[in-house]
């Protein structure tokens, strides 16, 4: 296509903020609007639209009536339902970013003039398959096009957008000289005016009215792509990454219209000003409705996770402005990893969480900015290929985010970049104009972590060194100042002696853990990956740690060999912060054991662990972990059983797949194996068993799931450090649909995925809870079971 530079027209006045419809008021408004709003036969004039989609149908309806042409359009709903959310007027249609869009046949007597307009609220830009700028694919807000005819309002992964129209056999492209806004209802209009000899692209938003124009020959005609469907929310050309469509749009649409005339700027702007005053918020429109996961018996409800789609490690857990903030790796457009953002959620207590707008997202770097010619671009180290993990610290009212920037070659690929925010809610961030430093001195690096010791700030970064995994170490006199690479190793013991056969360490943590015999004891945690380390075989991908001493510049571990963070693998990469009482709290990732196909079918991937309180155990060298006591705020009414003597299996009357279980055992009265079963169907065809077996801790997942593509349906056994943790006398277990968190004696811990799938209609069947004893009787002195409420909004 031929691209010509537009003329950037002036910006109109900023409009006042709207008032919002909520709850019953919104429902009444929708009812009053009715569905849909047809135009009476014979009443159509040149000023009337020839297509009008209102999206006012009921939540879940897969057909849309074109109120102008009385045509039926359809929602593509291969994975998720056709969601309706609060719109600018009545309902809006919510696209999920990978599996839902609108399509239908459209034809009209279009010659020299055309106006295509729609309301849209974007949650994110489309992902794509992470390619350099000149190879980028794109998505479309709306299109009806072939290779030789039609129109397209397109957008790419950096928010650049444009209008392409085929004029007298030639594709003409008008590129907007400003980026598309996110998290806001905006009105977009694309105009062909062959009589005046121009294309126009207009956006009305909270920034006012903006317009770009492109000259075309006077008297031109528009070549309509008759016989080709009109599509809303997906590109004309699909881009696939394995089985995932990665260039659809994550958005809400309302009031889409097409006219056979060239509508003028003032008329469109006046319509925006009138409608926005009574419009609902974009946040309401971009919600995931209860309909999307209504029949999903695997999705966790009281574990932290985004509203939908793909997530990975949480990081940057920080107290700021009187609240805790947790950031995390996120793909907002689908259950796949591409163009990673920093997601964001906040909490008053580390238990109940509220999802917020994404904090950081990939942006154009110098080279891409030159190619794209976007006003205001031209930075380096902005993470054009993704914003990877990092850390956040809050100092004197300002939060500093340090993140791994990944680009398409050039400087700071990888590198560390900084952003700052003085917003109490950490809703807005400003990135530094360039990266802080690159991987000089190590072979690769990622995931900075910061701590302060006296007047010195330290930053450790997971690294690949010549012997395998290790750390890079930087220091600064202030967190906002210049950082200098340390010329001495962070550890007095060589990384080669500490590593477990990896290529690189990820997500390091370093904190004071406690005091023993009058000396401070510190913990260094890392997550080795690559090399001989594997997700499903020994040595496992998992968090490992060392305890030792710190002299202000170097850490000396008590032992070179690390200890496992969890007795049984399945949880890793915790982010940590101090709670209100000064206790160290960690929240990690409990990753999937399901296939890409199952993640596509579910529409989400990965969850976080429950918050764990960390402490130094009595031996002065072992990490103890227990469930954060504040989790008790989620409890419902308890069911209690006392003094149960068990031989074999004993099924409790209490059951559930969203429960907390505290089983107390008389350690002087046990069999050789004892523990509990969860996720049990009535016939025990599905069940997960957790038990102690003469020095080992075991989770038997061989029957956890029947009808799910579980890649780890195995029995996992690991040594249990009875000297440090004590003989198991309490099994504290949280079951949240497909994820479990297990705490033994408030000291040893692990989290895992289990995927029980049996159900009767929409009712989960695998909700039973069993007590077990083998090789003799075990006395369970008290067993408490609480139902737990949801914790994320």
C-alpha cells in the first residue's frame, strides 16, 4: 500500500468528564433503550447510516441486528461467550483479544463518499508475534477489504493507527500522528471525500478533537469490497503463534455506523460531546463479565491473578500510599506469551486484591520511532519486545520501578530501565529517557531486585555467567541516582559451586530473615532455569535459597548447596515485601501443568500462590513458611470434627473446591503414612492425596484429573527435613479449584496444580475431603474446614 504523510490538524477543546450509569440505573437505561434501534423502512436519507450496530442485545447473544439495514451480524465465539458490558449508550460488545469478534455481510451504494465511525475502548494494543518494526503485523478496529478494494482502520502493537481506503484502484493510507489512547471511550471516524479530494481520520476523546487529512485526486471514487464480510475487532489477515490467534483486539465496541456521505468534523464532534456526558466508564466496559468463566470449575477464586488471559511471575510487591501493590508479567490479549506488560493489582491487606490498569507496556525505541515517525517517540531501552520482570521500591512518596527491557537488538537488549511514579495509586508512570545499563560483565541478565543497606542502595540481577547461573551486582548512593557495577562478586562462594546446573538465575531476592545467636541471618533466593534444569524432571525449575551472613558488600552462605523453597516443586519466583508488622511476606507463581490447547480452551493461564509469611526457624539456617494469618478474613462458617481415629480412608462430611482445611494430628499416634485427600469425586476416581511417608512428603496426582490434559499426572515424592520442620502434626491445606497450597507445621510449604474436572452439569463433583492413614491408625485430634470467599475484583 502507498503511505503518504498526513497533515496534523489542530486539537479541539478538552471536553468535560461524563457522569456514569451504574447498577440498576444502567439496567433501567438498557431496558429503556430496547433492542435494537431500527430505522423505519422508507425513512433512510443521505444523512442516515446505512449500517448501525448498537450491541444492545442481551449478554451472551451471538447475533446482532443492523438497525439500519435489517441485516444480521454474528459474533465469533469459539472460546469465550459474546459478552455485553455497559456501553456509551445501553450495552457494548466486549472482545477478548483472541477469540471473539463481529462479522457480517454488508453492501451499500457507495461511490465517492464514505464515513465509517465507531465508539471503542481499548484495554491493550494487539500483540503479534514479537517481530522487528518493519516486519510487524497489525490488527483492525473495523475493516471490509480485499487485496484490491475496501477499507481498513488498522492498529499495531505500539498503538500506531491508520485509515486505508482503496481509491480508484490504489490503496491510500492516512496515518494518525498520535497514538491511540487506552482505557478510555473514544469515538473514531474515517472519511472518504472524493468530491473534496481528501481522506480524513478523526478522533474525539478526553484530549479533544484531533484530525488528520490526506489529499487524494478531486473526483475520486471509493472501491468497495463487495462480497467480502465486514469484520469488527480482528485483522483482515490472521497472525498465528502455534494455535493462538495473536492479532485480534481486546476492546469494547459501541454504536458502529457507516454512512454513504462524508460527514463533517463539527457534526461528529458535537455527537461525541452529547453522548459522552451520559456514558459509562471504560473501566466498566472493559470488565470481564461473570458469564465468561461461569462454567469454569478450574479457575481459582481466592488466589491473585488477572481478570483473564496470560500471566506469569508477580514482582515488585511494595507498600506505597497506604496500600500494597503487586505487579506481574501479563499478556492482556489472550492466554499466550507475547509483548509482555506489567500488570498491576492493589490490596489493603495482601489478601483481597483489586485489578488496576497495566502499569508499563512495550514502546517504540529509537529505530522503530524513526520508521514509525510518531510524534514524541525517540527513546531507548523502552522494551519494544516486552517489559520483563523487575522490582519496585517506594522512597519518600516516590515509587521507582526497575525492569528488564527486551528489544529487537541495539542498546539495552537486554538492559535495565527505570520508571517513576508519585501517584498514590501508582496509576501513572514515567520511564527514564534511556536505559540505565546493559548486560556488560555477564553473558545475559534479567530481573533486578533492590535493597538498601545504610546509605547504599544495592541491586542484584539474575545473570548468566561463565559457570552457569549467577548474579550481577550494582550499587548507588540513591535509588534515583547513577548505578555502578560492583567489581567483586555478590557472594564469597563462587556461583559455580552454588548453581544446580542452570544457564541463568531469574527473580533473585535478598533480605534479612532473622537473628540467631546474636547474629543477623540473610536469605538469598534465586530461580535457576535452563541447562539441565527442567520443568518436569530433576533438577526441577523451582525456587532455591541460601542463608548466610552479609558484610555490607558480600553475602557468605552457610552452605554452597541451596535448599528448596518448597518441599515439592510447582511454585517459584516469589515477590516479597514487609507487612504492617514487619514480617516478610512472599507471593509467587504456581504455573500450569496443562497444554497450550487447554489454556486456549480455558482462556487464561497461571495463577499466584497465597501470601506466605517467612521466618527463620530455630536451627538458624532454615526458612519457615506459613499461610499469612490475614487469610482468615476469607473464612465462612467452620465445620469441625474431633478425635477421629483413621485406618485407611475416612471421608469427611465437609467438602468443597474453595476451602481451607486445618487437620491436626497427634504425632505420637500415627501410621507409617498419614495425611489428607482433596478434590475427591464420590467414587474416588478423581482424588489428590497429600501425605507424610516415613521421612518423605508425597503428593499423589496420578488420579487428580480424568479428562484434562495434565502434563504432570504423577506421584511426586521429596525428602522432608524433620529436624528443621518437626514431624508433621498439622496439615494446613487451601483448595482453590485447580490450585492447592499446603503448609506443614506452619514451617514447610508447597503449592501445586491438580485440575479436578468431574462435574454434573455445571456442578463440580470432585469436592470431597478425606483423611488417610496407612501402616497403622492415625489420630486426627481436630479437623476444621472453612469455605472461603473470592478475593480478587
